[in-house]
C-alpha cells in the first residue's frame, strides 16, 4: 500500500512553454502533498506543501507564479512550470502524506524535466 | 533552524561487510523524526528506516539499523552484510513541524555508497 505515481516520468519542452506534472496517490487519500526539486548530484529541496482544497505554501525563494501547484482532490496534485527556461531543468519529485504527523510521507518516482 | 549534516560524500564497502553512514542533526524541537532514504540511479526515493525522537530503542529494519544517540544528535545508518544492490545515494532526513498539522522533511546532502564485489 501507499503508492504514489507521477506522470510523466520524463518530459522535454521548449523554452517559454509550460509543462504540467501530475502526482497521484493510488491507494490512499493524501491530506498533504509535497513537491521537491533535485539538481544532479544534489539533495532534495522542498519547493512547496499543498493541502487538499487550499492554496499551496511555498518555501522561501520559490516563485509561486512560476511553479503553480493545484491540489484539487485527495488523490491528485499538479505542478505546472510556467514559461519554462533551461535553468528549470531538473528532477521533480512529489510525496504524499495520508496522516498529519512525523512519519507518513511516500514518494513518487520523480519526473525529469529538460527545457531546451 | 533545522539542519542535517552528512559528512561523507562517498563511501566504499566490500560486499558482505557492514558499513556505517554518518548523520548529525541540529534542531531545537523536542519532538521530531529521523529518516533514511535510499535513492538508486533510477531516482526513486526508497524509505529505509525511521526513528522517533522519543523512541528509546534503536530502530531496525532487516539489514538496516539506526544508531540513535540523542545527546550527540546523531542518527547513523548501519547496513549489515552489504549487497551489490545497496550501491546508491543515501539521504538522512528529519521531519519537523511547520505549523498547523503540517510536517516537512529536511534532507542532508547525501552519501554515495559503492559496494565492491
């Protein structure tokens, strides 16, 4: 149990276009979803936290107008990278929590974004 | 502010031997959780083990054990009987309360483990 999927697993887009990444909890309802960004050979950096039905909370330094997060249901959150540029190329990973607490956080397989 | 420090960028171990990956943390919270994740080259984050700050016994999960020394603020991962499939990046992380019912994970920089045959 507690499976999280991401779609697409990889995407290539042209500079200036927008791309949407989906994160789904397949067998549980996720009260909270998290979006991380990981550059090559670096650690995961939290971008934002989203709770179903409310606005996402962004970490300091993350542009909320560039990285649009929607958590419309208890099983789906989306991250839209708007007007993507080559520096947005990265590995984006989502995770989901089904309970409020210190323990539960399940990760998706990640999405590799390349902006040309 | 919470901080996780992993001082070993890379580690090598012979197959079937044990290896310890270091992790120290800094927090002013009384209640927190400590995690270890494995990230193979495919990129997925694989949960290995969890230790709560109030847990008196060290956590164990199969070949993984967490050496928790609260006074020293360390949470080292011990992998026994290393296997070739253990070669991966390993991240130590700490869960922290971020307001309301939200908790966030802070990750260390990771340790790249290579298991040699």
